[in-house]
C-alpha cells in the first residue's frame, strides 16, 4: 500500500549519544532509513511552497506542484 508522507526537512537530525554522532534521516529519502545516507542533497534545491514527489529507486524528482 502506498502512502504520502509529508516531510519538509532538507537535512538529517544529529544525535550525539556517545563520541560518534549518529545522523537520523529527516527527509524520508534515505535507503538506510532511519539513518541518513546523504539522499537529502537534492532537497536543497527545492522551491518554497511546492510539493515534490521523488522516485524511490533513483531519488529523482518525478513531480513538482504548487502547495
């Protein structure tokens, strides 16, 4: 079953439980979810007030529409 998940973060959340920080995915694009794998980089180019739909396999923008 498909779901629409609305996330607006353009980077990970840094958690520092010990000497080595952990980065938790906040954009929903990571293939290693819940951990960040750098897939958020394309989100830095998103325009405000637009909704983006990404291809799960490639991370490419499939659709862009006004919010």
